[in-house]
C-alpha cells in the first residue's frame, strides 16, 4: 500500500470541547518533542507535509486531527518533555491529554515515537503505563534508526522491548530511509480496522 494519498488535516483543538465527534476509529501519535513524531506521521501516510515538521522541538502545541479515510483518523498530540514553554502551558497540555485519553471511545491505540538514540525515558514509560491502564494497545517507533549501526540498532531494540513490557510492540523506524515504514503502516491499519 502506498500510504494514504487522501489524508487531510481536519481541525486542531486547544480544549476538549473542540475535539471532533467521538465516532469512527482513531489512533493517536505521541512522543517527546524532539522524537521525530511529525516526520513519522508523514512517512507512514506518505504525505510530505501532512504533519508540520520543524527544527525547533515542541512545535505541535494542539491536538491535531487528520482524516485518513472515511471514519478513520490519526491524532497528532502535543510533544512532551522538551518544549520550552511555561509551566502553565505544560499543565494545560497534561490536562488536555488526560481528558483526550480518558474520554475518547474511538481511540483504538497509540503510536509512541521514541528517539532510538535515547531509548525509553521516564516520560515515555509514564505514557506506556497510562495507556496500559486504559487498555489501549501501544506501538513504539524507535525513530531515527538510520543514525545507529546495525549492532547498536539491535541492542536498542532489545532494551526497549524489555523496558516496554508485554503486549507492547516495538520496532525500528527511519523516516529518512523508509526502514520500518511498511511495518508501521500495517500496524496502523490493524489498529484502525481491528
């Protein structure tokens, strides 16, 4: 499959009342502000500028909804852990994300972007725990894997898989080389249609 050529931006939300109607199926994308989340979305959908990328971490500051096909969406969540924003804004994001995760019946799962050179950090593990408590499946993308040697990549994959725990799928991923894109696309389809 060549991605989602019809994918399009729908809306952004800065408060729960702005979320799209809770119907159909959606998969959320989360990760640290510098983990390559937007690049992963663009690679998986095969749309270069669907999600806005930036050299400045923390540019995704709203909950962004994208339609892939009728009744199927991805949701780009604000990055966490690095963005240079006020404590009040960080508290707002936490509340927004908590409300999103706890209220969305249409949420089928989460893709968690993690920079493969850094591995799963405390905030990533917290996100995994949060999703586990809600019974939502998680798929971890170890992004920027092209920057690792083959031996380093194997070691990172093993360490992350062990840290993520049972039931969490973990894969190496590179938006630059395309490695892992088809596998991630396949998992996205499974979550949306399962």
